[in-house]
C-alpha cells in the first residue's frame, strides 16, 4: 500500500508541475494566486506546502523568473513568470501529456471503475 501512495504522489507532482507551468503561461502570478487557481480544479487542489517547493525547483531550473512587487494590501509578493526555457518545457510537457493521456484513456476505456 505504501508503494502505491508513493507512486500516486510522484504522478501528482508531475501533473502539478505541468499545471503550474500552464497557469504561468497566461501571466505573471504570485504563489497565493497559484494555490487558489489550482484549488478551482478538482484533483489539482494543493496547499502552499506542496506548491512553493515546486515553484522553487522550477525557478532554480531556470524555467521561472521571479520578481518582488508591492502589494496594495500587505507585504510585497513574489511573482513568478515563465522564461523562454520554461515555455519550451511547457510545450514539451504538453506534447508528452497529450500523447500519454490519449494512450492511457484508450487502455482504460475497457476497465470498469
């Protein structure tokens, strides 16, 4: 059972990475907005403790640039945006996801849930 949990967690992290890149393709966004946007999609909802480490890893990998901006209410916020490398990664992951999900849907089509 523990092995299944680990596998599900790893799959979820990969899906969340793609979801975050897709969200940031639209406009620069701060972490709280990303958490809220993910929460609006059942199955993708994740807390700050999951999202911020992914953002940090993506930024260290050069996929995201960060910028601090003053907030009209409260302290400054760190905004994230895709770099050119991040856009390339998003395109590659999108292509891989489309192929994989199509193949998996075909395999799962005959299985009763």
